[in-house]
């Protein structure tokens, strides 16, 4: 099955001499025993399972929303637990520093006064309405879905911090459910860390945001037409909380209520999956029906907790991202555990000149987009596209950053009747409240075509289950009293 | 707690599921009946249109009244808002926005039913293929309701869904009685005639009425006098124990309404429905009397639906401070 398999860069399952990495050995052995036909049969079974379970995402094409079955590749991506433990600490370190930053920016602004982060770059995403607010635990960003990538030499970088409404965690959980069904035997022979604690940990954090005992909690969704609606519904269900739309909410005297069949019932915590500026039409965009009038007032009065807090978007900016290592040093007095991808700031004159001279080698990103929109991959772009982006950079240098084109690592992926390398990234989810939690692994996204670096599901990318394998764990003795009934 | 918006979807989930099962059952039994009837008895597939209340919609879309056309219209036509494929799709949309409240297996079952119906209704051209599909649809709806009944907490979400099911069920029973029983009484013999003088096909048709409401066996257990028109009508309207009788549906709805948040107008409308149902003299057995009676019951059902809609689904559009503070 893997004869002739060759990656042009770092491969997650095989080392550069083509031998399975220790943490992937059991998996590779099992796959070779199965053979390609059996593997293809199981892939088909997995797809049928996904369709029947209605695991879907919505794509928009020519104004029509189409509910698509979630694209899933059966061969998992494997990470050694020892490496993961280090990354986990690094992710929490990062989110803690970012929270210090948001709190500082809406409070005394020490970091700006000290000149560590230039004042002029917090212009986008900064909401004056949030100044002086005091969220519980002084935490603003409770949920973060960072994108990690691994370069040719094996170094793992943080590519982006997604702090607004990162999605994908439901697919991470569903991928595991599917994999357990099709590869049940593999879970018996080795120690693969479970992933299903996430909804419970999220619920605890949300619950801790309200001073009231047994608070009423809701997931605020933009509605059925949102591409991540499946996830909103999934999380509400897994946590046993309400799934709320803007029209279900009403605010009276700075207290938020739900319209229920029993009349109005107070709501204490909203896990909002709508962007900052859609939360409250009386404060932000008057045309938005996704939030509800008065929510900001209820939040500021401390009667309603919102996660992530309004205003968090100030740190979800690719230019602000370039300062996160400085934030870690400034607030925590530590060195960053996971490095940033080296990034050129077009707002800086020297960087900008360099970027314009090397467009064809770089990846150009607009600072405030997400979901892969607006990105120009230099080596794959036409000369017209490069000329266009050069013009845009010149007219709005604040709006762009550039990074070297990384050779994202690969994982063997089933393509029709053979296995071939595909580039991947990894989106773990980090939670922060009174304490912190990181998912065991995360959502591995995989590019569809050979050589492609685009992994976004909205752009045709797929996904894989991610295994954190503990190669040092000893198998339990046969009569182990723990685990199971 | 149950959001008004979600309650609306759960209520319609109940209605659409019951409607889908009823439609599949009625289509299946009509086919069974046609197989039994002699070839010289004129096949009348258009009673299916009358039962589903789609005679006018149909006439706009089709010229003939053949079995194939009518079945296509009822099962596969996406231009017919009450076709099987549209009803199952609507149920799926209802559950898509309320699936966080029901067992996961309920969603999977409905999703599979949806894939089946979308995939198969358009090209089941033979009777046997159609009958097999109807069997699967009925079984699948029953499986789904079994999952809801067996695994859902008896909270407002479950009650609202049940309320929709019971109302739709009572509605279907009255529609079948209106069209099929009314027709049979108009054309058939009078009850005074001894059974030996009656057409052998009349019994078959009365049995068909019972079968499409899944009530044949229970009727036979409840009576020792054999199938006869007025007894069937009484059974389907007034039997307190048969789950398909209008009386039983009202009983169930009343219990649900007592446990749901109190709305005086709702219980009033339900009791109003019951008194309309009871206001029938036992001697009223003519086709015209039956039809008038069933019409009054249907009007009362419709007004119950409207007060449910107003009472639960548009709650809080005018937030009252007093109501808000007390919760």
C-alpha cells in the first residue's frame, strides 16, 4: 500500500527514509494488513455513515446554500503524545497572553503606553463600547481555534489565532466517532487519547461565567443558513443547552430573556457564534438581525455573560498576531513555546518594500479576513493576480501581511485506488476560564489536490481524525479493574 | 424550557411525521383495495386526492386521473406541497432546527427516511415496488415515533411534538371518514338490509377504511357483529380506546394541554372540539348527516390548531414586564 509513497516535505506518518514513525507504527502495520481494497470499502462505509448521520456543512454557490456531506479521509493523522504535551502548554500560554492583551487594551493600555505594541494597529476590531468592561475571571477570549502548521524541517508554527467564532470542533468529534466504528480493532491495541471531553469542558467554562447557580445557557447561532449551523446544533445538543437565534432574545431593563412557550425566561450565558459587530444592532450594525437589541447593555451591566466577549476581535487580526510573541514576553515574562510563522508587516516601510519585491514567493493575507478568503499564494498566482494584490497593498499597507510559503507537512490520503501525500494543517481548540483545556489533537484539515496548500472546507478541503498516541503507555493487565463496566 | 420557535418546529415535526405515515398507509390500502375489486368496478383513484385535500392542486397540474399520475403527484411531485417527498423534507427541516432536543438516532432515522424517499418515490413505477416502498415508509415513521416515545424525557418538547401528532391523526381520521365512508354510505345499502343482500365488495371497502387507519384488527376485536358501516363510523369517531379514533386523540391532546403551560383558550378549544364531536344523534347515519358532522369536527380541529399557534408559538412578541419578572 505504501510502496512508492513519497512526500516532498515532512510527512506525519513516515520519516524521511520512508520508515513509519514510532507513534504511527501500529497504524501503518494495520493498514498494510488490510490492503487497499478493504480500506476503500471502509472509506465508503464511513461516507455512508456520515450521510446517514447528516454530518454536513453548508456551502454557498451562486446564492444557493447546499448542504454537503462532511468530507472525511479514513487514514488518521498521528502525533506523539510527548510532542503534543509541549504544544498543549504552548497553546495555553498563547491564549493567556492574548487575554492579558485584550483586557489591557480595553483597560489601562499599558502595553500600548510601553510601545511594545504600536497604538495605531489596534484600530481595527477595537470596540470603544467595550472599554472598562469587566468580564468574569478577566477572560475575554474563552474559546480559541488556532491553526498549527508544520514546515519541512518538522517545526510546528502557529499560523493564525482564530478568536472570533472558530468552527470545526464538532467535526473533530464526529471524525473520531466514525473512525472508532471503522477501525475499532486499532483502539484496542494502543493508547489513543480520547477527544470527547470537549463539550463538557466548554459547558463548565460557560457555566462558570455566571454568578447565578444553574444558569440558563444558550448557543447563539445566525441560523440554519450559516455554514457552521450543524456545529451550533451539535454543541447545543452535546451540552444540553438552548440553541438560540436573535429573534428568540429580548432584552428588558438590561436583562436578557428567551421567548419560550412559558413566556419570557431569563438567560445568563450566551456562547455566541455570530461576529462581534452583529451582536447588537442598536450598538453596531443596525441592519443586523443576527443578535438582539440591548444585548450589549445586558453584557455591560453584568447580567449576561457572552463568550467570546464582545471586543475580542481586536486580537483576531493578522497584524496583531505578529505581536503575540511580544505579548507573551511582556505579560508572562516567558519565551513563546510555539513560534509564529515569520511574518512581514506591510505597514512597516522596509517590510512592505521587501514584500512587493518578492510577491511571487510569499503568501499574502488580508489582516481581518478568515476562512481562507482573500489569500494570495504567490507561487500559484497569475501575474495579473500579483499585480492586483500589489496595488491593494500599496493603497492599504495596514491591511496586509505576508509570510513565506511553507511546505506544509503531508499525511497519506486515500485517493481512489491508491494512497498519496496531501498537505494538512491542524486546528486544536483551547478553552480558558477559571482553568484551561486543550482538545487532544484537534481537527486535521487536508488539501484536496496533490500539491495544493488550501485546506479550508469552504474551498474543497477535507478532514482526518487526529490521534494523539502515547507510545510509552503500558497495556493494561487483562484483569484491569478500571475502564468499562 | 422550550423556545417558542423550537416548539413550533417540534409541533410541525409531529404533524409532518403523522402525515407522512398516514399518506403512505392510505396509498398502500387504496392499492390493496384496487387489487381486490373486480375489474368491472370502476377504479377511482381520485378519492386519494379528496382525502389529501389536493383535488384542486392536482387539476392544475395534470390532465388525466390515472393511477400513475395520481401516485406520482401524491408521492413524488415536489410541486405538490403535501406530497410524501415534500412532507418528509418538511419533517427533516423541522428536525434540523430542533435536533438538539431529540435522541440522535431519531435524526438518523429521519435522515435515512428522507434519503429513501428522495431516491425512490420518483421511479417506483410498478405496484409492487410502490407497495414495498410504502411499507418501508410506514415502518420508518413508526421506528422514529418509537424512538421519541422510548427515549425522550416527558418534557414540553415531547408534549408539543405529541400534540402535533395527535391533531394530525384526528385530522386524517376525519378526512378518511368524510371521503370514503361518506361515499360508501351514499352508494351502499341501508343498514336495515340483511347482510346477505349487500354487495360482497362493500365489506371489503369498509375494511379498507379501517385498514388505512391501522384500525381493522382493533375494530374486529371490539365487535362481534362483523363489519358494518355505522359501527365502523362510530368506532373511528367515538371509541375511547382505539388510538386512531377522534375521541381518543382529543383525550390525548387534553392530557398534554393540562401538562403544558396553561392557556385557558387552549383547553377551551379542546373541550369545544369534544362537545362538537359528542353532538351527534345516534340515528344520524345518512351520508349527508355524516359529512356535516365531520365538517364541524374538522372546523373545530382547525380552530384548535389556530389557538395552539397563537398560544405557544408567538409568545413573547409583546414582552410583558410582569410576566418576565415572575419567571
